[in-house]
C-alpha cells in the first residue's frame, strides 16, 4: 500500500507541475512519448486517476469498529456502545446552578428569580418575552389569562381551545393557593409537568421558563390588585378612554 501511495503522490506531483499529461513543449521536457507509443492526454489522465483512486483508500474510516447501537459479543450486556459513567457531563452542559436550572434553592422551590435572569433582562424585556412564549406554549390550554377550575366561576370560560375541545381543565392561576406559590413552583411545573400537564423542558429553554413564570405572576397581578395599590399614573392610565369605549 505504501508503494501505491508513493506512486500516486509522484504522479500527482507530475500532474500538478504539468510534466506528465501535457504534450512536450519547450526545452524542459520531462517526458517524451516515442512515436511508436504515443500517449494521449486522456489515456494519461485515466491512468493517473485510477492510481490516485487506489492511493485514496480511507484506512481510518474503513477500519474495524463498532457502529452506534451495534450488537457486540464482547461486552456482557451485548451492546457495543458503552453507557456513560455516572456523573459524566458533556462539554458546555455543566448545570451547577440549581436556582437557574431546577428552580430550587437549598432543595426548596425558589422564592426569587435567579441572578442569571435578572442580570440579563430588564423587567419589561422579561415580561415581553414571557408573554410571547406563554401565548405560544401555554395559552391553548390555559387561555390568555390563565382561566380554569377552582377560582371564580367566570374563569372556567377563559381556558384555551384544547380544554374547550375536551382536555382536562386546569386550575385557574387566580386562586389563593397559586398566588401564594413561590415562583420556583411555576418554573417546576413548566419543567417537569404537573399531573396531566406534560413537561415542556424539551421545548422551552430555562431562561424562557423563567420569563413565562414572570408572565404568570403578571397575569395573577392583573386580576388581583386593589385599586388603592395603584400609583396615580396607573389610575390615570386605567381611566383613560380605550378603543373599546368608543361609540
Ligand atoms: C396540553 C395542555 C396544557 C399545556 C400546553 C400547559 N398546561 Fe399547564 N396545566 C394543564 C393541566 C390539565 C393542568 C392541571 C393538571 C392536573 O392537576 O392534573 C395544568 C396545571 C398547571 C398549573 C397549576 C399547577 C398547580 O400547582 O396546580 C400551572 C401553574 C400551569 N399548568 C402552568 C402552565 C404553563 C406556564 C404552561 C406553558 C409553558 C402550561 N401550563 C402548559 C394543561 C396544560
């Protein structure tokens, strides 16, 4: 094989430097075909190509090896692929920040937003992102403001189309229990699912889960804030005419 490669590289050099497959010209003729055995360029290229191809056998790629999921008689479990040793972490996947990734602090649901979220987003940006993601991932079941059972009766009407089509009705977000729930609880429900609600971990990355949790809190405030708690500016905003007031 070594000799084939050596020949191939010789020929490659000859081709590149133009000495093999060109008709002789000028004084520096490296190769002169005899009149009895003329070498045409096409024949020359054919020979060159076949030799080059022989030199390009991919020993590394074609060597004996186990393919993913292949059966193997070598290991006791019959699988060629080896399980990862416990604790193995892929590069860039180290998740040591429990607050951010699990929504817990000292094993308890977090009461606050993780620093990674508060340092990256302004409150306005976080809510805007959360609202957008909520509309995409949650509103088809929970409706746009988190309607459902257990709260005031009119909340039962405010669920999403999936529930109206027969999916079990979730509790509304507007109950004392869920208003008192720590923010980490909402993060956990999105991450791991809750009862009949599926997990959204594979669809929604952690920072977006926090953004959605923030929006759920905003929805709760939207239905449960006393007028006396509003600033003058907020009063003025609420009292200003809206499109729906138009005759
Ligand atoms: C396929 C429908 C569906 C989707 C999508 C869905 N949920 Fe739910 N959710 C439910 C149901 C049903 C329950 C009640 C589950 C139960 O009690 O068994 C629930 C429960 C909840 C609860 C209440 C947990 C508690 O403590 O009672 C919260 C909060 C919640 N969901 C938030 C979300 C958020 C945020 C999203 C979007 C990321 C979302 N859900 C997406 C159906 C859904």
